[in-house]
C-alpha cells in the first residue's frame, strides 16, 4: 500500500472514530497503513499531550511538507506560515495577505510566493486552496514576456528610497477598482504616510479619463505631491500628462507585483466593505463616493497614533 498524506477531513474522521474503532479499522476506511494512524495519533496531540487535535496536526503537517518540498526556497518561516494561515481563514486573498504582511508585520513576501505555498499544500493533498475565493481556478501568472505598451514608463526601482521610508507626505499609490461586469472604474488614490484617500466618481478605464480624474482630485494638493506609483494597467498610459500637471514623478511597479503597492491594496479592501465585488457602478452617486471617502479619512488608525488620515495629511495646514 503506497504512502499518502492525510487531509484535514481524514484527520477529523480519525478523531471521530479513535474511541470506537481500532487503528486497523480506521486505516482500512482511509486506505492507509495502520502505522500511519498510529503515528498520526501520537504526533497530533496538543501541548498537554493528552488528546488528538486534527487542526493542529494538519498545520504541523503542512509546515513539514513545505520544508521538505523541492520548493523550500520559498523561505517561509513557521511564523510567516502561521500568519498566512490566519489571514486565509479570514478570507484574505494572497494579494491582501502579502500587503498585510508587509504593512503590519514588516515581512516582504510576494503574493506569488503565497500562491506557490498553497499550490504545494494542494499537491500534498491539503485543502488550503479551498479558502481562495476562486478555489484555485484562477491561473496564476508567474512571469510575462510581453513588453509593456506604456511608453516612457519609469520603474519603481528608480524611485527614491525616502518613499519607502514613509517619512514625508505626498507619495501616492494609485489603482482602480472595477464594477460589475467589468463596467466602470473608480480610481483610488492614497498617500503612503498618512493613508489619506481620494476617490474618483465612477468612470471608464480610458487612460485620458483616468488621468483627468487624478489631476482633478490631486491638483488642490499639488504643492505636497512628490511621487505617484501605479501598476502597469493601460489606464495609466497618460502618466506624463499627470506628472506634468502635478509636477511630480510617476513610477510603475513590476508586473504582477501588487504587493509593491501594499497600502493601496489594503485600502481597496476597505473600500470593498462599502462596494462589494459584483456591485454595479452605474448608479453610484458623487454623494456616495464622498461618504466612503470621508468615512475612511476620518477613521482613527493605530499606525497613526490613533489620529485620522485627514488629521495627519492636513496637520501643517491646521497649524
């Protein structure tokens, strides 16, 4: 009988029958060798060593499998794995987990690495993939040979280090969130240091329209703005007109590296509390957009010493 890894469901079955059936009978039910059941019951005991804990055993097996995997170069520590499991159970996407690890735990792990970890777990007959919103059906793009069609783009790697340090106001991350049926877009603009947010009214992803919305909303603060960072979406193809109007530098992330705009991804998640995926943008009013913007800008944040994004971004003006 060949060796196979136990799934979480099988571990629950072991727990359910451990007092009513023999280990040999359980092994026959699951199609494994009796020694597998014996080892599982010994290894899966809790910290007190008195009882068998299916979830704890499954988590331990996942960590061991990851360490033994040929892809062990993922460099995920046990602490990082615990955090990934925590946020997966909270229904975070790998992109949101990567952003949260960067922002809250100072760990630079790309969302691709997290996808790989989940894939390795699935190969080992684990079920972490079931926590994904798309149940692993979405194709993960690990690389692309297609050249960007955005002319004169400047890489994020040329961006001044001070932007990463978050010691000044005026370094914005910009993205778009898309409405139901991929119709309509809302441009989200967030200052890296203060988390101050500006939202556009629903518009199309046309590059000229997106550029106009960015200029319209950020122009009142142009004396503060130093840099803007976006992904490689074609909606940002008019970056030079934005840079010229606001007198700031414009940078682009690496392809498929949304973690490089981790704050933006996190804020988009907060916006989705008001505009869940699948929401039509066709009838959203300017008043509704303003309401969301103000709710988030006037919410105290622990990372800001319990001040609000609005207070931090405008503190010098108030003084």
